[in-house]
C-alpha cells in the first residue's frame, strides 16, 4: 500500500515536470499538448490555493503551487519561442497580460477574501489558454492534433471539478457553483465518450480511458450527494484522472511520429 502511494505521488509529480528549465517543442501536436497543460495549470493552482487556505497539507499543495506557477511561466515562454504565427503570438501575449499580475497573488498567503476574484481571474486565464490551444490544434492540421486538444482538456476538467469542490469545502460562496460543476461534468463525460470512439485508440489508450471512466464515477456520485466530502479524497481522485489522462494524451502525441 505504501509503495503504491509513493508510485502515485511520483507519477503526479512527473506529470507536470516537463521541467521548469526549458522545453524544446519539436512538433505541432506537442505544442497542442503543452498549450493544453496551461489550461490545466489554471485550475490546479486554484485547487492548491484552496488547499493551502484550508490548512490541508495533503499532497504538499504549497510546494505544488510554487512549482506549477514556475511551470506556467516556462510553458508560456516555450510556446512563444516555438510559434511563427502572428495570430498565436497575439494570443500568447494576451495570456501573459493576464498572468503577470496573478503570479505574485498566487504566492501570497491564501485568503478567503481574495479567492473570489482570484477564481474569476484564473477563469479568464483559462479561456485565454483554451483559445491558444485551439489555435495550435487548428495549425497542426491533423486528426491527432484535435484529439490531443480534447484529451488534454480532460486534464483541465479533472482539476476544475476538484477546485470547485475545494472552494465549496472551504465555504467560499459561489452562486454559480452548481452550473459550473454541471457544465464541467457534462463536457468531461461527452469528451470521454468521443475519445472512447476514436479510431486513433491503441489498446494502451483504451485501458487508460477505462481507468478514467471509473475514477469519474466518483465525481458523478459526489454531484448527487448532499454529504460533505473530505478534501484529501477529492485531491486524490482528481489526480488519478489527471495522471491517466496525461498518459493518454502523451500517447496521442506519440502517434504523430509513427
């Protein structure tokens, strides 16, 4: 059991460790993957922020928040260096304009008074990163590029569902909580159904998607329950989906070189 937990922790760390030193993007679908991770980072940072705010140290959210912030900056610079498209460059400039004031806020002591605006600002950043990812997917001109976009978005949705629940557990008032959660779950379920039908799927990818489907049942169960769920369980289940969807996304990326 201990070994299994250690392996999962390492897998979670490795997911996001496309390194804070520098990423050399070498293909259009890899660019889609890296841009797609930016979407996921916006929601993971919010999840970590809420965990730290609640004083919950499971998964070391304080350390994770610092690392993801550095990774976001690194990914943004790598994408800007890779693209030759003026349209994509403008899209990345928009991301940078939204990101710059957020960097310091995310490293300050979490506050329930500030988290409402932070959520709004990170949602704006999510929209901007989604636009950039779609531009890279369109540029790739391949079926695998669009599939990588869709699979990568599942990573973000896993963290979005978790961050919404974390804020609820932290007793942060959000009148749109139910709508946001329902929208995220509906998009996740629809996208998973579409991915399961993809003719790009290998046996390995099919196994990963089956694991994701089982983990997603936890969130479906939570959405129907009036019970209060413990943050550590939400954190773990969202990371289970994240790990497996990241693996599936990488395998879709690898198909381009075959």
